[in-house]
């Protein structure tokens, strides 16, 4: 039985404000809960005009309050930008108010240079990424026994539960940290499709060390999924996503997520189409039965029981339709 979860980027659709985009994320989270999805995670993006969420912790607190059962998480917090201690405090606060519902997904994806400069201004010495993740683990477990540069320090409030910890990544480094520390691992198949990811997951499992968080390795595979009632409608949604992805990855940022009609009227040059064709390898596109089949194939390939869907299509009603059709197809 495959569990399904959602990662939402909080896209700012054409004709929609950032304010409205965040409420659309709220609406999508509530809908995902009603459909039976396991988790609803939100991303962290800085200086990306077409994405509303720059602070996953703040949005998570709002979403956790706006829902009742679904797990709420970050996909993810870009830890190198921040103090592990403050991140631990933020997530402990959420866990205290919403026990056994909070996930912390941790990443280290680089941002624009100016973003890195602004978020790290005045910091002369930084800990390694591995040390930062280890620090988080210390703070979430109230460990004052093992040697540490802040050995007696506790992240408050002290509570009997802790967030689930997940490492996000596409390669051996992050998977190795997750295995060493005994936390979950999320493989970004949408960023790096292909067989290499299978080796990453297998090595994570082989090297996993049990911890206070997990006794056994646990993984999630994250995918871009686009579906609609017909192939033609799914292809229209995919073309709008093609355009958004092309703009973002070419540093030619649009101020919004282009609509289907905008994508159709603009089209692509022959040079742009080369990039579009390459990006299509990262997506699952088609009718619900086709999308289900491909998700099942990926789950079987990775021998996993949880898939995280990124329904990054234009229009909140279309996003709701994507997750509804997939939920119905899987019988959630």
C-alpha cells in the first residue's frame, strides 16, 4: 500500500497576489487532508517572484492550525542559512502546539548569491552542514550528556514528543548524513530522475544507524505529477509548467506562474524546446490511470511505500483537481 503526500510551492498564479497564493496553499492543505493524504509540506524559496512562501515555519504554523490530522512539514528548511538552535526552537514550538503532526525536512540547496549574502550577513564562522544537522538532533532529544560545544543547552519548550526529521537530497552526501544520524531521507526524483537514485537509497539503507528518531531506514520519493481528465488537458497544464520551469532555471524570473493560455500563445523557440524536452524527463504527465501506473513503477523501483507529489500546475482549481484525481485513482 502506497502512502501519498503533497509538497506545495505556493505558486503565485497569473492574476493572483502573494496574499491570495498563501490562502490557496491553505485551501489545498485542507483539501489534501479531506482526501486522505499523509503529509502536506511547503517549500522555502527566496527572491523568487512567482513563489509566495519564503518562510516555511510561519506558513506551517498557520497550516497546522487550519487543519486537524494531516502531518505538516517543511520541504525544506535550508539549514545553512540559519542557527540550528533557533530552527530547533521554532519546530519545538510547532510540535508543542500540534504534537505528533510536525515534520522538519532539511535541505542545503543554494540560493541566489545576494540571498546568501543577506541571510548570512555578519556571520564570520559557520558550522558544517553535517554538524548543523547533528546539532538539531541534539536539541530535539534534550541531549546534555554527550560532549558538545553547547553541552548544557536545551531548546525550549521541553516536550515529550519531537518532530520527524527528514533529510532532503539527490546524492550520497545528504543520504549519508541521514543514515549516520538515523533520520528519514527524501529523494528528489523530480530533480534527478534515473537509476542513480536507486543506488543512493540502497546505500542509505545499508549504512543506516538506528536513533531516537527511527529504528529502521525510512524514505520518501518526491515527484512532479501532472494529471487531468484527458491527455490533452494534462498536456496543456504541462506546457504552462514547462514555461515556468524554463523561466526559473534560466534566471529570467516571471512575476507569476503563467497560465495555460499564456503558455499556449507564447510557445517555445527551437532552442528552448531542447531544455523543455530535457525537463520532461523529470515529470509524470497524463491521465490519472497513467500517472498512477508511473507512480507505482517508481515506488517499485525504489522499493518504497511513500511517494510525495508536487502538483505544481497553474491555477488552484487545477492543483486541487490533480490531487483529487490521484487520490481517487489510488483509493485513498
